[in-house]
C-alpha cells in the first residue's frame, strides 16, 4: 500500500506532524504547493494536513478538487490548532470543511499544534492583535481566552507524537 502525506504548514506544527506520520507509515511526503496532481492515482492512501484558520483548514481545496472523484482511495485529513481537543470543536471544524457526502469517505483528525505569533504573516499578526486587545478588555474570560493571553507573543508548542496514533491506526485498519 503506497501512502502520500501532503501538508501546508505556516508555522511548522503541521509539518512536524506530517514528518512523524510519514516516518511511522514509511510514506512519501510533500508540501502541497509542490504536488503534481497526476501522481495521486499512484497512491492508495492520501493524507492531507493543514492548519486551522477561522475554523477553515488551510489548503484543503487541493484535496477536495483532486480527490473528490477518487472514492476508492483512503483519504485522511488532519488539522492542527492551538485549541485543546474538544468533541464540539472537532464537529464544528468537520461540518464547516466537509459536506455530509465528503464526511462519508474522508476521515478527519484534529491534532493539537501550537501558536507562534512571530511566524505569522503580517495580516494574521494584525488580526491576532485585534483579537488580543478585544479579549484583554473583557471582565470574564473562558479557559481558551486565558490561554490565548498567556501565549500571545511567545511560542507555545502543544504537539505530541502520541497524537498521531489514531490516524496511523486508521491508515492501517480503516
């Protein structure tokens, strides 16, 4: 069984998971901007990883455009974000990014990544700063908002290799 891991990583957390998954499965790995869609038919399993941006999975369009017609393939998508794993959050991400039909053949996993303000693009830095100011003005904060204020301006890495186990197990048995 040939497996390809494709990823889009803005701050390095997705790439770290892609490398771990690729090593664990002895899979080929490539950044999404370098993938030629003509190679996809040569793989039995295609795994795509992208970071979350306002609940959307960055770069997911490539997979949907190029693998939507290959329902005979095993297609797995993982997303990373700084938010702790919560089933309601995962459901929101799944429902926003995949139609009910796509959910029938695309397996989705959330792997907690991290946050590094210094690696963000200028526009993202501006948006995060606006959000930070807004949150800082609030009287009562949620656990996630407190965590955001604590990590703002300094790197926070929540990645753990053990988080890939359910995804790897799915590749081997789903």
